[in-house]
């Protein structure tokens, strides 16, 4: 009933075409397809591919990839709810996701190594065949509801829930959509080709069928932060450079202080050592209103020059703002400007590794662009450091007049997997 | 009340920072900003940019760009309704859109040449500053409702409505969302960087404030057709190569037959000579169902091999299908397969220039991927050639079990503008 593809091809060849003939002229892709171990990056000879698509980042390591990895250009982010009560099924899912993530980030097909089935669905959905890895990273996290939901210890994990992993509070002016918030699991797929990122999320969703259901998803483009000093600072949809003072991969001491969870942070959650927390906020921008605002007002709200990104106190993009410098009416960088309120000196020294993306989800019912910034930050202490900072911004930042937070989530990001282990193994061990 | 930016900078410099000091260290972008004639492609020295972003296509010409232009990787498509009754205001809009489109596709800021205002909103929204043109093309079209709506000759254009420009009919199994269909005007922005395409639509929408309102919009990625023999055939979200037999820029005779409107086609609409028609169909795919279908079934539905794209009758991707070749149960390429029903030999020789994109718009309420193919085709005769073909597919194509058409639109695409004219000038002249 389930002959191998080879047998069947022989059958098909009864029509007068040999399998070798079918495959002979199309080169490497066909050979890879026949052997069932196709890599993507094999068949785009004459294509005018962007050079960034050739990038390949290691999946295994002390930390998960996709955090200090130089921010790729495209995002597909998905939140899932676990639909099974079985701890074993959850562990099996994480094992399967780890294997698939390792394969896809290496440019291999999901299920590589198995013969291509013919009377069964293919293991890989196929739309990335022939595409490069495009710097794909896949980063997986655990939400608070995985540890306890409605008072129920669903998977025997309650005792291991980290102190810092609690649902984010309601911030002033939040207008959250439940259907765009939270979730038992999250997956961040980043790549320089959106088809590669979408392929990754789709295949993980497919593997999870019967165990998880996608709760919501967000696509993003035009990364709004740099995570490496080798990257130029990108612009958000307000037209301003964003993330000038972001933490960078080249700052290991700050990363240890502000990104990576340390052994001593939380004895009950030592499984998270070497991991982090992912904060996500879907921030809608009132684009049309902003676009009718004067350049003076825009720069006053941000506290920076729009063209070059320098603080209004002068210098260049990377000059430290001089918050004391006087202008005609008070400080030249206003008290309620974004750059002042978000700056470490006004937040007990807090720095963040931000890794957000611009988004545009079409138009709303009134014909306005449904667009904004999908904020992602990796932080060591979400409750004690991120929450106070966002509370200040939500309450006092003059820019909030043009923003609306419409989605929210917090997940613990376990450390990286080594060969033979699965993501999150330290939690279940 | 509205001092030039220069004056104000002098004011700001009272804080101790000279304007030259502000700008001195940041190089070309700053200089461009100061002179008000910034190009985008000037300030990304150390960035790891994809090579395709350096592409720049001429805006002016016999035909509009974005039709036979080699299909770029990303799409932002928007449909607008005209909210004014004034023909003059409509003409002014088209003039302003033409100028802005010419500027943006040349890598210039909208409003380039004017001094940067400081107490007024900037002409350009800014998020493309520092980005390359990325092969941006902007293609503008006129819907049937622009010529007559609810029996009203809104702009004195009724007599010039082309015979072929009528709302597409209801096809079998259509499940159209009004909010994703039709519109007085359409704009197709294509680029190899989504931020550049989004910037283009946003700035046109901004220019149109008070004259047009965005009716709906669609983002796309991973072009699903090649329009040049220099491009490899991409894959759709079913994992199959799509557009193998698409019309190509290198086939001028077929383009004259099937894409470009000819002088003699419609005497009342000679203004459209050298133009075309754009058919758009938002085709949702039942991804989860498809992904649980055997490879055999998938290939039988499509009529092609999934890995290499060859017809089931054998050969390579570009081999002509042999529809007569017998298999074990009837023709090896089934009677209701997509490749058979869509093939020119079964449609009076009709060929199309397709230029569609994959889309993923997050997840629906049931946790399924809201994804599919945003079909775009440029055709010379939509009613007499496209409509019969789509009727056949909608009625008989076995693939329809996995598809749902959720949006639809038809627009006349006027010929290209020459220097000093505006898009659509032949219609209003």
C-alpha cells in the first residue's frame, strides 16, 4: 500500500519515461530529490540572489541562535498553545522541533535522510526547495501558561517556573488584543528571505499538529535594531533610526549583565541558565497622524535628528545625549522625549538587546495603514528591569500619543541545545 | 511661522552646537538632508546589503514598469477609492503620484528639490532613507468604478471606458470578501526590499489624503512567477514550481498578442494603447489539508513532479506536457489536473504574463495559516481570454478543493508616462 517512491517511479515509467530520464537533465536538485536528502542551497545557479541568503548560522551552542545573531531582515513569529495534556507528547514535540530546526537552519529538508514517500505526505512542505538558508535562525520559548494555567499544573512544571516568568502587567494605555497576545510556546524564525522564515514556521506548525495549535503569528520586515556593530542602524516606520544604543553581540559583559540568565538568578529555575526572556509587544503606529506632524514636532518627540539620528544636543548618531544641555524652553532634549525616558541613565542603567521588526498588515476598516513595530527584546530580568522601563514609557513618553500597544507576550528562552539534546531538555530532565 | 530648517538649525545651535557640527561627521546622508535632495542609495557603506537592492529601473517609457520588469521579490499592492467628485482633483492626484513615483523609483525622496521644512510635515515619510532603490517599480491602474459607479458618470469618463474593463464575474466556488476586492484605482509596488515597497505605497496614500482612501492592501513575498528567462522558476506555498510556462520579457511577439493593448482593440478606448489590464485574485490555500496529502495526490493534482517541476509525462521542467500519453488509469496527466486545464492548448492558445506573489497574513481564528497566492496577471483581453480560462479552472480544476478565491479585482493599466506627462494623461486629454 505504501510503495517507496522508487518503485512507483518505475510504475510511472511504464508510460515510456525512465526515472533516470525524468531526473537526468535537471541536475543537483533532482539528484537530491531522488536520494531524499536534498539541501536547499543547490539549485539557483542563474538566479540573481541577494548575497545575504548564503548565510548559515550554527543551530547548536551554549545559547539559542537568533538572539545575538546579527539581526536578519525578515521575521515570522508565532505563538502556539499546547492542546495535549500529555507531558510525554510535549517532550516529543520539543524533540521533533529541535531536529527540524537543526535541519532547516542547516539548509536541509525536514525529514532529511528518510526516503521520499510517495503515498504519504512529504515530511517537508517544499516551498524552500532551491532556496538558500538565508541566515535562518529558529528560537523557541516557554510562556508562563505552560507552567500553570487556571491554577492547573498541566505538565508537572509548576515548581520550575522562573520567578521572572509572569504574564506582563497591564501598562498604561495598553489596548491589547487577546488574539495577538501570550501563548504557551513561541517560535521566532528570522531569515533574509521571508519564504525561508515562513517555511520554518509552517513546518513546525505541521509537526505540531495534534499537539499544539497556532494562537497567533506576526510577520515583520526591515529589522528595527542592529545586534552587531557591523550592521548599520535601520529605520522604523516613523522614519527615524531605531536602536542606535542597542546592546550588541560585541559587548559580552553587558550581555552577561542584561541578556543571559545567570546560575544564581533563580535557584528554582537553574534550568534556564544560559537562556533569556523574550518580550514581545505589537506596537501599532498612528501612521497617518504622524505623517501630518511637523519635522520639528517629530524630532522633539524622539529627541533625535531625523536624518542622521544624532541626539538633539548635538554630535553624531553615536554621541551620548547631553540631557542637561539647555535650549530656549528648558532642556534641548525635552523631559518627555523618547530618547530621554528610554535611556539607561533614567532607568537604573537598564540596557536591552532589542531585535524588533517593522510590520504592515494591510489597511484597517477606515483605510488607515495597519502598521507599526513588532518590538522584541531579550532580557535577563523582565519583571525587575523591563516592566519598570515600559511603565515609564507608557505613562510619560510623549510619543505614546502616536502609539498603541495591541499585542504582548513573555516567554522564557531556554539555553541552546547541544548535539543529541533537545531545546528545553534541562527543564524536563 | 514657517522658518526654513536652516534658520531653525541656527536657533537650535544656540544650545552650543553649530549646524555644521551637527552634520559634519555623518557624511553624505547628512549633506543630502541639508540640501534637501537626498537620494536613498548613499549611506549604507558597511551594511551587508543584498546585491539585488542596487537595481534601478527607468520609470518613463512606452509601457509602465512593473509588468515585464523581471519580477522583484516583494509586493505591496493597494486598492484605493476616490473620495472626491472633482475631475480636476483626480487629475492633480495622478500628476502628483506620477512625480512621486518617478522620484521614488529613481531613489530620490518625495518632494526632492524643496528645502526640508521644519515647521511642516516632511514631504517624504523617511523610512527608506539610506536604503537602495531595490528595483522598485510602481504600476498604477484604473478600475471600472472610476468610469461609472451606481450609474453615475463620476468624472466624465464613461464614454472612454474600455469594453474589456468590466467587473470580473462571479466564478464557480468564489468566496469573495468585498473588503479585499475591487477599487477605483490600484497601485502595485514591487521591490527587492519590502521596506522600499511599503514606503512607496505609504507615500502615495499620504499624497492622496483627501482625494483617495485606501480600500484594501496586500503584501506578498517570494514572487510566484518569472517574467524573464534570466530568472529561475520560484515555488508557491504548495511547494511546487509555479509559472514555468509564463510569458517572458524576451518574447515580444507573444507580449504584443497577449499583454499589450493594441490600437485597433477598442476604438473608444484608444487611450489605453500600449497599456494592459491587471487581474488580481487573492487565492487562499488550505495549507494544513494540503500538507496532509500524499505526494502522489499532490503531483496528480498539479500534473507535474514536485521536485523538478517536469510534467508527469516526463522530461524536464521546460518540456512540453504530453497530454495524450497513457498511464495505468487514463492519461498520465489527469484530465482534471491543473497543468492540463491551464495550458494554452486547452484555452484557445491563451497565454498570460503572471506576476503573482505568495502571501502569509498570520493565522486565522482556528489557528490555520492565512496564506496563499496573490495572483496577478497582465492581459490584453480580460473578458474574452482570462474569464473563460478562470471559469474552466474554477469549475473543473481538481486543485480547487484546496483553494478559495477570497479577493478579486480588474484594472486598466494605462501606457507609460514620458517626461513631462502623467500616468493616465491620454485618458483625460
